[in-house]
């Protein structure tokens, strides 16, 4: 394990308390619920929430159930998956700079989704189906993950710094291929790709949201079950193995589950950057590095963060005259934070 990882990614020393974890998760759940209520009320058109709930067929009800709730649900699902994957990657690499976006996983998913949209526009009159985009995006995420971790190995051991650098390189390569694909498709398809890649929270059907929720919650729950093993991995591969952790199996589990949730997130919203970096790091500072708490807390925190970002984009509409993509707001928040972490780790 690198010197940097040892110095800046300590063991979870605080004794895990189920009661404390339950209180923290309950508090985060209440905050998310409060943001949902605020998100239902905020918008260009004011609504009567009580009337919307009593009369779903009224104008207020159609706005609430047809527009605002689906959008809030999509933001929560996407944020949950990205943040949980980020927390798991950080534990696996023993590096708080790890993130699906920086590791190239989101870039791989974007490349897969772009390829699906381009092929759908070329070979199918109606374009690519949502399922086709999701499958291609998840495959791209899995490929990017595999490449980053294979390139990150040194003498049979996973080097966190090499893995991050490999992810950054693959991200640049994927971005170049996406640009090439955009130049090869028809202008209307290129415009669709551009809108999708900005990280916009749109409006999905109830069926799509249901499948996305199931496809995100199950892998997130699987990642949460690996919390104790990820805690022991702070000792290094050999140290964790000596305590009974099957390191290869743990790595494959994190690979698989994270690829699924990142692929689903990118297929629905495009590139939403830095959620998996910012949220787990802030929660680690607040509640400690125990992954048994950190991963489920990051899932809720990611939902809170992206719902808040989408709400902020809507509230800025009257001021700017246009609605900023949620991905732009997360990048504005996460970019400087990543630079701060990087400089701090280098002792600047």
C-alpha cells in the first residue's frame, strides 16, 4: 500500500454502534424527505400540495405526479447509486480521491450509452430503447472499471495512484471517442447526445423509475454488506487476507455492483460528475471511516445532494432565464473540492 494511502486513509477506529448508525441514517432520511416536500412545492408554477394529493387529476395533481415527483425520484436514484459506488471505490482503493467519474467508470458508461444512441439512430427508426442504452452503459462502465484496475496493478498488488491515473487516461480516451461519434451521426442525434451528456435530470415514466430503483437499490445493498471487509482492506491486501477477507471476491463484488449502478445512472441522466467524490468524503469527515455506516449513509447523502442540486437548478431559472443541468452544478461544486483534496494530499 502506498505511503499516501496509509497517511490519509486511516482505519475505522470508532466502534460501530447499530444504534448510532440508525440515528444517522434516520436523520439523513428525514432530510431527504424534507427536500422532496420542498421540491414538490418549488417551481415556475406554484401548486396547492393538499389539493394535488386530494385530486390527482387536477392541474396541481398533474404537475406534482407527472412532473415534479418523477424528476425528484430520478435525482434521488441517480445520486444514491453514484455516491454508494464512490464510497465503495474509495474503500477498495484506500484513497478518498476515487470516484466513478475520475476513475473513468462514468466515462465508460457514457461511451457505451453514446454508442447505443448512435447505433439506435442508425439502425432503428425509433432510436435506441431505454433498456438498450442502459445495457450498453453498464457494459461500458464494467469495461472501464476492468481496464482501470488491470492497469493499476503493480507486482500483483493494486496501486491506488496507478489505478486513478489509468482512470483519468481512459476518461480522456472515452471523451475523444464520444466526440468522434457525435460528428458521425445526424445533427438531431448529435443534439440529443449533447443534451444527454450534460447531466440533466429529466422526466421518466413510472415503469422506468421502478426498474431504475430496483437496479440501484439491490447493488447498493450488496455494496453495504461489504462494509466490514472494506474496513479490513485498509490494512492492505495481504493484511486483509490474513484476517479472512477474500480480496479477489471483494474486488469483483465492488466491480460488478458499482458498474450496474453507474451504468443505470448514466443511461438515465448522462454525466453527473463528482457526486461519488464529494458526498462520501464529507460524510467520512462527519461520521468516521467505517464503511458499514459510510456506504448506506453515502447512498442517502448522494440522493440528498443531487435532489438539492436539481432544486437549485430550478430555483435559478428565474434569475438566469434558463435551467442549468444538474451535472453542471455538481461539477461546479466538485471540481474545486477535488483540487482542494489533491493539493492537501500533496502537502501544498
